[in-house]
C-alpha cells in the first residue's frame, strides 16, 4: 500500500510543505478547471441548436448543464486514463498535478477570452505531460498511453466525425428530396432537440472525467488514497461543477462554432450533433479523452461540405486547426514554466 505522511510531503529536493494545504489547492483548482471546461466547452454542446434557433440560448444552456451533470456521474474509462495512463503514478508528485491544472486553466481562459474553441481536454493532458516531463524527464511519461489514448484519437476522431456527418447529411438530403411537401424538414426541429441532449450527455461522460482523473492523481500522489480509484465524492463534485460551468455559458465561442464555420439549418444541426455524440460516446467507453470541440467542429464542417465545398468558411477552420495544434505544447509549456517558477520560489 502506497502512503505518504499526512503532515508533510516532499515537493523538491529537501523541501517539505504541508500536504493538507497542497491537496486542498489541487482539489480547488481541479474544480475550477472543471468549471472553466464547462463554460468553455458549453459552446460545443449548444452552438448548433442555438444557431438553428431550435432552442433559445437560455433553454439550450440550462439543458446542457443538466445533462452534463447526468453524464458526468456515469463513470467511463476516461478518468482512469488521466489518473493512471499518461504519466507514471509512482513519480508524479502533487506539485506536478498542481502545475498541470494551472497550465490547463490558463490555456482555457486565454482561448476563451479570444473566442477560440480550443480543447480543454488537450489543455489538461498537455499540462500534465509538461509538468511531469519537467519534474522527472521524458522517462516518466507513459508514451504508449499518450499515443494510443491521446495523439491518435486527436488526429482521427475529428476526421471520423467529419465522415459520419458528411455521410449522414447526404442520406438526409436524399430523403428530403423525396418530401416535396416540406414536412420532412420540419420534423428535424424536434429531432435536433434529442440530438442536442445526446451531445450534452456524451460531453459530461467524457469531459468531466478528466477533472476526476487529475484530482484522483493528486490524492494518490499525496498518499490520501491507497490506489488511484476515483472516490465517489470526486465524481459528485466534478459532476456538479461541470453542470454549473456549462450553465454559465460561453457565448464568445458559441458565435464561432454556431455561425462562423457554415450556415446551419435544423437538419444539418441534427446530423452534426448525432455524428459527434456517437464518436464521443464510443471514445468514452474506450477510455479515450478526446476533444468535444474537435468533434463538433469536424461534424459541422462535414455537414457543410455535404452541401457544397463553398458552404464552409475554410479560413475559420484553418484558424481552429492551428489553435488545436498549439494546445498540447502550449499548455505543456505553461505548466512546465509554472513548475520552474515554483521550484525557484520555494527553493529560495
């Protein structure tokens, strides 16, 4: 059984600090990250249903907040991946976890301020990898887990979302051409509410798990739990905070996702949401912490491309791709610098 002293823990060479203070800070910042994840990624959940005017912004955000909470209480393999599958739990310290969360929060707030729908998921993973690398070197990174559970899904999940949305939209266009009376298109105003609910549920199932995983890793690193299993109180608190964060909304990013990539009608919103939620749900049960931002953007681009190539604002999409590429190394750099500054300050 792994257990450290509850009075003091080693952070740096020869330096001990109060373990209780550090773990409280980790939990608080982990929940703050969960909240920023909620309002940052709320745009991904509600942008399509708001853009098509099927739901008002208030109704959409409240719906998303409630279903995010429900999804977050259903444990998938994502939390365990973050807690044990990316860095060596025997070398990760509480300061590594703390710096990882700080890096992720900083990146979330920076991209939210500029209205860039970057990935909270990859911000947290980048922060964890950056802090762990700086603390113990590249040998502490579980590269097989990072590649299999993060890098490959990061590349292929939005492509899969694009392909599913494109194919589904083509089928729906074929169906609607046979409904000359227009009743077919009207039905999708109701169907889109269901697909939006599914996106909100899948978002909670995948995204809230990351905060649970990082808090659990901090508890294990400090010796407060004997194994990196997710405590029930962590599940419940992350679910509540994720729901509250989503309910507060992220209107800067909603505008980018809902209006800037392509013009959306209810049938297109239904296709994009259905494709994205299917991929997110599958990834959740496979323990892959993928980005809901990537999925929604890829799916919106897929339905736009199904109409015609010119229907997509490719200039906006290129900017989004640049933000996604920069998220992992950007958050990793911030967390590594935070670790360095903390080392210098506490060492002095």
